[in-house]
């Protein structure tokens, strides 16, 4: 049975953030709010937790997982970024975008796209998400909470808990945070490629 924490979206309670991070460190699955929609996340080094997410979302090995980072310096640890890519990232983070980039050796191989060796990276404009990562001191391995057969993420934390209470360890109620997944931008080639149009404005790319 999953726990439910009510965390204030503007002023997250430090004690609850610490408890949530302890659950992540121990291999738990946590559903948390971002600036676009609710996401499901775990410790990036925990294979068992990643496999649990794959089962919940019915994902195959070609799915590009996302590392949700707290700032650009952390993002640079996990992705190979040139000057042009860095300018794009600086202008659009934090925000409602996931960027596909070539991964560094810091990223576990099982999280990479098997052929392209890429990873999704994102910096959300969300106090709860950013506080979780500051406390954890590393990114959260995440994916949007879109269940099999659905096209949009789940938005109600109480409905989420009803559906997934035996499959996840914690649901964070951070109030309404939108119901649209991020826009996904592939920055691997010289010209940015829009993979998915979502909450972020893609007219700049």
C-alpha cells in the first residue's frame, strides 16, 4: 500500500521531502508533480526499480528514459553538450521540455536507447521536483505517468493512488500541475528535431 504525502507546491515541507528521498534511496517508486504533469521516478542506479516502472508503463527497451536534473551543471555530467546545445538548454530551462542528447558514461547502459546511446534530460520548473533532487543530490530517473492505453498523463493524485497503490511506494500530492507531457526535442544532430509537441512552446526550434 503506497503512502500519500501532501506537499505544498510553493513551499515544500523539508521533512516530507527528506522522507520522500529516503524512499527513493531505498529503491522505492515515487509519483511526483512537475511543471507539466505527474511523473513516476526512481533512483537512476536501481535496476529493480526501473524494471518496475517498465512493467507499470509497459515500456520496451527502445524507450528513451529521462533523467530529471536540478540544474545545467548536473545535466552536463550525464550528457555530452556542445556550445550550440548549451545555448539552447540555457534558454529553455527550467521548463516544459525534455531534450534528447548523447549520454556520457555516467548514465547506466540500461537507461540508454540501445542503438543511439541517447538519454532524455530535463530541468522542471517545479519547487517540489527541484527540492527532491537537491536533497537526493543527483537526478531522478523518470517518465511521464501515462498508463498503457492512455494518451495523456494522470492528473489527480488520489485517483493515481487508487490505481497504483500496490505498485508504487509513494504518491506526492502537490496539487494540480497540468495534464500535458513535455515537448521532446532531439538535440543530437546539428538541427534540433521536434519529437513530440507538448506543454513547451516549440516554435523557437
